[in-house]
C-alpha cells in the first residue's frame, strides 16, 4: 500500500443492517445512484496525522483516519495530478462546519439522476451547503469542474485518479 497523503479521496461502503436505521439511507443511495460506495471524504494530514474530512448530517467534520476506518469497507484513490498539499489542506479545512446539503442530496441529485436536468442553484451558492460527494468533488474541481452537479458513479469511476487501497 502506498502511504496516504493529503488529497487522497476515501470512499465508504455501508452494508444494510435492519436494526440500524442509519444504514437505510446509505443503501438507498447505493441503489438509486448505482454505486458501490455510498459515502466519500477526503484525507488531510494535520501535523502529519491523517484525518478524514467529510460531509455528514451535522455538517463538514474532521475525524482521525485510524478511528474513521475501523471496521469499515473503504477504497482510497489518489488523483494523478500533483497536489499542492498545503493549499488543498487549507481549502478543505476552510469548509469545516459548513452545513449539510440535504436538499441537494435528496432532491437535486435524485432529479438529476432520473432526468439528467440540473435543478440546483449555481456553483457559488452551492458552496454554502454540501453533501459528501459535492464536498469531495469541489476539492477536486481541477479534475471535476462541474463539481456542483456531481454524479457519484462518474466521480468514483473517473480516469483522473487511481486506487491505492481497497479494504473489505
């Protein structure tokens, strides 16, 4: 395995568990979006310690990598382009506490997935609320310029990054 670094993208797969209601939405996202990994975050090294920054229900948060991957099914990818790690980390951290985009996930993405028509706001307004795939795509806008219209399946299977780790 290659050593993880700032700018790596981490995908999570949640398995359905009937007694854990939090898994219901995760599995629904997998089915509707036709993707294996229902959640995504980015890795940022803070004082040489890896953290996963991700958009969750309470907003964008940072969790120590070791704690976040414990007993999880993950896939980590790395962009082919050279990333200025300091700039990337500064931008990623600047979104901490940004609110979660429930409407974007449940309405805009669903309509876009079904009809191919984007009904969301423009990209500057979209930065005020983000869901997980939007956040990861925004931080990789050089490779994914229409980040605000992110299609999870396309983002996951893009040719601008390569897999460095899969953990089942």
